[in-house]
């Protein structure tokens, strides 16, 4: 869970992401992990998903995959927030505390997922996180 804690802390504190989102970002209020409630209208949710098997050689590498989903009443806010998250997290090793690792965006721009039944736009971006143990 520390990986998700590191990511939520980084996203909530990053001024570029907060500016794109247009509001203060707070875990449990508009920033969630694995469960996205119906409210608020604008929120960011992190979903861990399967990765590749661990490397069992002496320099162990663990891989985690995270999808970040941004829901907003405006397509532009959803898209711009997702783009800011990609720009701030990609190739960033400073996000993770107490680990030697790196965060990589798996695409260079957000993917529009859908407009939900409440007419909120949802964009997503995906990341691979490599953890190295020596």
C-alpha cells in the first residue's frame, strides 16, 4: 500500500496537477484508491492492476501497474488533469519514498474513456512502476 500512498501524496501536493484539476486535491475527499464513489463530480482515482511476474535474479525487480482515472464535469478539466499527471509522473523516481524505482507513463497523452450517465467526462492514463532491490 505504500506505493499508492506515495502516489496519492505526490498527486495531492503537486501544484501543476492541482492547477489543472482546479481544486485542492485531498485523499478521501476527491482522491481515491481502488473505489470511486458517485460523488464528488470531479475526482481522481488510482487503480492498481496486474503486471509482469517478478524477476527472481539477484537484482530483483518488482513491477506495478497503476491506472489513474480523472472524472470531471468538463472534458477539458479531465483531459488537462490527466495530461498534467502524465507530465509530472513520467520518468520520475522522486515519487517513491524509501525505494529505488522509476515511474513510466505507458502513453504520452490521456485516453478518453467515456462520458458517464451524469454527463461527466472520464479520461485515464496508465503507468508502470519499476522497483529495484539490490
